[in-house]
């Protein structure tokens, strides 16, 4: 009787596929999210993918949901935390924006070609703009002025990765300028 050697593959859950795809999206963009690449990264076969997802579009919809949840609930929850100081909340939002810049960039690029991604970005931006404007109103700006400054802040923060700085990082100074009466 011969003993059979069997390779034990790890069990991966749907969320593992989503997290691997999320990392790949941040690293390589939407086109880089390939089932074969993800299977290799997870150490499983493509069959595992099809156990959890009907097809790649279903995975990509799950990625949009994951990003929207992180961008709105998690990021803003962490950024706002328990501080009542609106300046500190704005600093936290800006700092977290730097942390999530790779995935944010990938989502914004994907949104240029995919209506569902565009809607997810638009929805997340509306929520973020609302929080930023609320902080600015707490600092005494009129509602219209707060919304305009919020839009300028978001555009500066989101575009920051597109225009790299050769010198010192100007974010803190830009925040001071945008908060000046």
C-alpha cells in the first residue's frame, strides 16, 4: 500500500479574495486585478475564486463596496474620533487621506472608465465633503464658504499624489491658508 501525498491548500474566504483584490487594486490599478494573480497570491486555485464569486465583475462590485465602506465609515470614524476640535478633525482627515492615497488614486482612475466606480467615488466624496464643510462651519465659516473651502481641500488632498513635491510638504501650510478667515 502506498501513501499518497496530498498538498494541503489553505482555505480562503470571500473576504480574503476581496482583501487580496483590494491590495492589488491599490498596487496595480483596476486592470491589475486578475483572478490568476490573486489565486497565486492567496496560494489557491482559480476554482476557489469561482466558489465565492460568479465572475470578475462580481468581485469588482465587492471591491467598490469595500472601498466605499472604508472611505466613508472607517476613515471618517477614525479621523473624527472623539475630538471636538474641528481643526484637529481636519488634520486627521488630511493625514488619513495620505495613508489611503494609493487606493484613492486607483479608484479615481477606475471611475474615469466605470460608471459604478464613478458613483462610488461621487458618493464617498459627498460624505467626505459634508464632514469637511461641517468642520469649517464649526470654525465659523458661513455654509456656502465652508462648502467651497471643503471642495478646495478635497481637490488639493486628492490631487496631491498627482503633483509630487520637490521640497517640503506644503499640506500643513495649505490647511492654514484654507482655514484663514
